C-alpha cells in the first residue's frame, strides 16, 4: 500500500480503478444506461460504424482523463475551481458557466429517465420516479466524499454484473439476430467520427467532476495509468449494450427506452425489474457525482475563508435546491429532446473551454519543471 494525498494508505483499487469507476458513474446515467444516447449517437452509423465511434470515444476519454489526472495532481487541484483557475487563470469563469449549464441539463435528463423507467416498469406517474431519484441523490451527497466513494464502488459492481447478465440473456434470446445484424450490416453510414467526438466531448467533463477521488493518487504514474484505464472501464458496458441493440437495427434507433424494448424481447422473469433497478442505480451515482462536485467546490471556498467545511444539512440543502429546478426542466422537455438537442451544444462548449485548453496549455504546464504546490485559494 502507498501513501496518498490524503495522508493515509491508498489501496491499489483507490489508485487505479476508483477514478475509472467514478468516471463511469458520472457518464453512465440518463441516456447511456437506458440506451437512448447510444441510439442517438451510434446507431445512425450502423453496427460497424457505431462500434468504431465508440472506440474513438474511448480513446478520447482515456487520453483526456490521463492528462486531466496528471495536471490535477501536479497542481494539487482536487476540485474543479482550483483546477480551472490553475489551467485558465481568470478565464476559469467560462468553465463555471458551462458546468452550470451541464449540471442543469444532465440532472434534467436523469430525472426524465427515472420518470420514464418508473412509468414503464411499475406504471407510476412519471413524477414519482424523478422524485425518488432526487431523494436518493440528496441522501448520498449529504454525507460527503467517503459515502460517495462507497456508492461508486458497490454500484459499479452491480452495474457490471447486470450488464454481463444482460449480454448472456441477449445472446440466448436473440444471439443469432445479433450475429446477422453485424454480418449483414451495410458500410458505416453517417459521420461516425462526428458521433464519437460529440459523445466523448460532452461526457469527458466527468474527468473534472471526479477530481475529489484523485486524492488517493501517489505519483504522476498513478495519474496517467488511472486515466488510461478509465476510458475502457467507462465504455465496456455501453459496447455490450450496443451489440445487443444491433439485433433490431435500425428500428431500435426510434425507441425512447431501448433497454425496455430489449428486455421485453428477452422475456426473462424478474430480470426486467433487476435491470431497471440497475439503471436507477446508474442514474443515482451519476447524479451524486454531479452534485458532490458542487458541494466540494462550495465547501472548499468556505473552508478557505476560515470556516468549517459544509455539514450534512448544508450539503443536503444545496443538492435539494439544484434538483428541484432540474426536475422541473425534465418534466417540461422530456428525455429524447433533452439528449438530441442539449448534448450537442454541450459538446462544442466543452471542446472550447476544457479539451482544447487542456491539450495545449495543460500539456505545456505538465512539461514544465514542477512548481511548488498552489496556495489555498479564497
């Protein structure tokens, strides 16, 4: 075991796998877990074009995550404000605005997805699923980083297990159709490169959201290795899901909840409910990741001013205030429209305020000789 930034012992899991699980936790919610994002960005390119786009997105995630983790450790910046003040200086306010837009949009997507799942699985009013998700997010974020990291670990175990069962049941139920879908697939259609870049770009902000879990890193090598591993860890469930979807290509692209459609074709008693509960867990950990990042940023500012860190009540209040507004957006707009229009706008926004500065200014900073750690910012 090695000593991490927290001053305690860091396990191999905390150093190399936890960042990837945390990144997956932020990205998997909403359209990824339901299959709606996969239908929007990968299905139009066909089976082989979709896979190529997913592999491109994986490479982008790994490269950007490795750079982000290494730069964060170099600057001792474990919340997004410190990170972007170190990267952009006064220009960090551009990221702050982009991140607020991102949080409102993704939490609205999570709320819409939770509402759709509750309605499809249990026949609930759509508002019921959204409210249940919001209560879960507030409950976990109220207690700080330790409980959030525990959620990431155990929810990830559930998610990978259920996705493994999903592909087994898919192969047993319509495996021949999956094989035919790829064997008879036309050449990649549409612009699969644009699909991969777009999907990677609006999601890779997750590498900044999860900065609090990087305190366990013990070296720059840890940061780079964890970043490179994060891409495949994050994309693996999506690739399995996409392969199953190709049994019903191209019609699957028009389904609001591709997951629910595929589960009905499998007709495995009890698994439909288990899968939908897994999606709810994915929505929960993604929402927790987004709200926890805001709590940590606010808590850091409060602590820098000589006051105690945020307590449980304050964290719960901040989360509740944000979620009420986002769930209102979810109710008014709907899942498909949120994913189709909002995410493309975010992709361009994060390319401009995060990815391009990272690969230019960030790389330059990493190549310079190491400087003393930054002083605490007010």
